C-alpha cells in the first residue's frame, strides 16, 4: 500500500494563477482532509470530506475549493493564488472521522 | 472553538535523557492523537489515545479526558527523536484542531 500520496512535492506560482494539489489514498478510507502548515505553527484544517460527494469547510477555507468524486481522490484547488497562501499543504485520511489519521508527505507551495 | 495548548514550546535534551510533553485542551473531545514531524517534514502518527495509557517502545502516552490533558513520555531519548511533536483533538462538536507543537532537539 502506498498510503496517502500527494503531488506535486514543490510548486511555485505567480499571484493570480490557479492550480490543483492532488491527493490520493489506497486504504479505502472514508474521511479525507487538507491542512496547511505555516512556519512555527500547527496544522490548520482547510476542508474535509466524510465520503464521496460530501465535503465541508474547515478552519481556513477561503481561497480553496475541493470536491470528492471518488473514495480515493480528494484534490485541493487554489482558485487565484495569493502570497498569503504560501505554505506547506498536507493531505490526510482516516477510516472514519475521528479515527487514526495518516498523512501524505506534503506539498511546499510558494506564491510570488 | 476548542483551544489546544502544548508545553513546553521548545525542549533541548542530551541523548539518553527522559522527557514529558503536555497537551491541554479546553473542551471535551472524541479523540486525541500525537504526531511526530521529523526534520524532513514527514508526519507520523504515534498514538491514537482518546483516554487511558498506551506504550510503544520508548514512547508512552496518557490521556485524562475528564481533566482535559494528555502527556507524551519519551524515555532514553535518541537523536532520531528530534523534531516537532503535535497533539491533535477532535471535539465533541467541532473539527480537528492541532496544537502549535513542541520542538524537541536531542543532542548527541
């Protein structure tokens, strides 16, 4: 099992550009989520999904969009990148909400 | 929303020393997890521990849900234990929240 796979590992964008961060898991987990980590801080929840077709906002959802068309995939879209979105992004999954959480390796995003 | 406070924020140890990290939370929770983020940024789940005590090798964790805190014990620390330790909670009514972490440096 690969676990949780995130792509790309690094990305540089210009202000105003859009992009999609990919996240896939092969553990048949129902719950998937996206976090951002800023220097010296913990992880903050952006969006999450409790199953295919169901998504909800986390603590810091503005400027991000998600969808969950399959159990395996949970992409995160930046609609119009801003320098404030420079961060490290982590995708995570668990069998169900509140269960043991497994993380991907992260995407380091810089917005110039 | 729920507040999660970790202490100490920074900890420097000599190899072989023991340490205790603390996580306080402000409301009742469904679960609590401890993570280790290594110097390369990878997040590893150490414990899923909504209550009680668990042990895994040199690491153990205790959560006292009624008093709203959890402790992570590291015994005989090694340089590979260096990194940031996070606790994360899911409150009864709310979304997952992480503490700001404890940065541990173990010197040889």
